[in-house]
């Protein structure tokens, strides 16, 4: 796995990206944009373009593939840390979750060619304390947010940047760290400081129901990610393991693999991407031990997982807080990371040379 770029590309000695730890990153699903957010209360947007392979005569500091530049830095107006980011499936709207308990909804105004013209078009209030995660459903009609107040909120996305709360889910007993949607169905997963993962569906006769509780982790579950086909979930925990859960019936998920002994400290982020080897995809995990590890997942009778590649000291001596695979076709082997050093780095997984 090779480092493609550390963002921003052009910087002075005093400008190292975010001015405080970078908490989350999100690739735009339809446009060449990468977003990051930070404890400095800003969101930074980076443009990228595909570049030809570098020659021996003209070596490129970016490696081959993508070249990045800063598009804009958004002073969000959030009163505290911006902890989470999520793009809508259309790529036209960005949601931010903040420690000030609010969710900001951002859209570009004045035309897409006008750089920097991003405005907060709606602010969602309801959480009592720090918002830790936000996620759009695959249809783009629902937005989920989660908080230290132990709740998960589900919002319906309405025209004209309006939102209506469809449910407040209160079954976690501790801080809810992250939320993730099924890639095709309106199934929501949440994970928590209470060591569990909960699966939620909309009951037409009632409210959103918790239909499954996934137990097995022995400490905080920080991150969850559905497989591209939606039949599996990967989870990362303070217990230093990645667990893989399989959907065996409509409402039942079983743990079918435990990946342990790879990380020495808390696993803060997991991401399940398409991969490029005709497998079930690639899982990436990132940890406070500084490592990013990429695993290839195959199903041959049972599930098989092997380490494909890894980056040691991915952010030097700093924790790696978030990782995300590029969702755009042809770029599925690019992985972005951010860390306590305030930087965003982009990696290319090389296979099949």
C-alpha cells in the first residue's frame, strides 16, 4: 500500500492541514471531492483529478493515479468539534455532526463551478449532547445521527432542505459511537460504548424497532461497516478485534470471524470496500497503534480473510481516527485516512502487478 498524497498538497511550514485533530473523512460518491472535518470546527474540501503514471524521468511526489488540491475550507459555525461527515447519495449535500449536539446540512449555492460557495441550509437540533455520527441511507431519503446522549435519531429528508424526525431510538445504554445504513435496504446499524451493535428497521405499524442485538465484543464498539452486498457487517472495537457478522435470516446476524492479534490498541475505524480481486471486498481497519491494515475477504464454504497489505505508522506517531474507501467506479483501491496530526492522507492499494 503506497502513500499517494498528504493533503493539502501545497502548504507552508505553518499550514499542516487542519489546526487540530482530524476526526472524519468522506469521499463524494458522484464528484471528485474529498471532505474532512476536525476539532478546529472546520470542514475542508479537496478536489482531485486522475493523473497518468509518472515516468522515471519525471518522478511524481503524488505517485500515480490521483492529484489533490484544496478546494475550500468551510468555517462551519459549529460551536465545538466537528466529529462526523456524510455525503448524500446524490453528492449534492453534506451533513456534519458536531460536539455542539447539532447536525449541519450543507449545499453548494451559486452553481457547482463556483468554488467555496457552500452554505448551511439547515441545522437539525434534538440531541442533548455530542453528536458522534451521521449517515445517509442508500435512497437518500433518510438521515441517521447518533450521540453521547445514548440516542439514535432518524430524520426524513424533505424538499427544500427540510427534515422531519421519524424516530428517536433509545435502547443503547451508553454513548452511541457510529451509525451505518445497509447499501440497499432501509436497515440501520448502530454501535456503542455498551459493547453492542443494534440493528433497526422501520415498523409501519409503530416506530423504528431494534430487531437484533449483536453481542461478542468485550469493550466499546467504535465503528461498523456493511459489506458491499449487504450480507455482512464488519465492526471494530476497543477490544482490539475486528468482527465479521453474517446475516443468516431477516433479523438474525451471527459472528462468523474474529480478526485478532493484528492491532495492539483500540480500533477506531473499519471500512468495507469493493476491492479489485473479485472477492467479497476489502476491509480496512485503523487504530490508535498507528496502523492501517487491509484484509481481503473471500467466501469458499466458510468465510476466509487474509491480510492483503498494511501501513505502519500511517500518521507517524499519531492515532488514525478514520478511514474511507473511494466509492467511485475505477477508484475502488484508493483509501483515505485522517488522524490526530490534523492531516488527511490518501493511499493506493497495489495488486496484481
